[in-house]
């Protein structure tokens, strides 16, 4: 398995030691399970809950539904590929609006609810 520039070892270590910043929805977890192998799924869950979107200072005050829109956009772009996942997380942490557009979910704030794998 090729490691991406996201520090997978750090994510594994954190998954064992510290609680997540955001709680992923059941829908988000289900999508992760469908897109990624079980060993990758745990890493993806940890990165989404802790690091996405980490660079936006007000994200801790956002509603769970808005965070879910970000997470599902990242997962849609990734198509189950860790390198694409890494790029999507970087985009989410740079400008989540560009993320929504790249995922095809930018014009409808409810589109993430309708997306089917």
C-alpha cells in the first residue's frame, strides 16, 4: 500500500489515543465503509473527524449537517482512492466552497443527501 502525504501513522496513533473532534454521522460512516477497505476506512474516519475541516476556525460551531456536506463531498471526490481522498481533504481545508463545486454538490445545499454511490 502506498502511503499518501497525509501522515497515516499519526492517524493510526491518534485513533487509539485521543477522542475525535467531530462525530461522523451514520450515513458518512456507511459511505466510508462502501468506498474503502476496512483498514483504510478507520484511517479515513479519523482524518475526517479530526482534520476536516481543521483550518477553518469556526468549524467547531458548525451544525453536524453542514460538516456532513463537507465529508460527503470529500468522499464523493475520493471514489475510494486514498490519493484522491488526500487531495479532497486538502481542498476542504483550503476552501470548502471549491470542494462543493468539485464534487458537483455546490449548487444545491441538499445535494449531499441525495447522492448515491
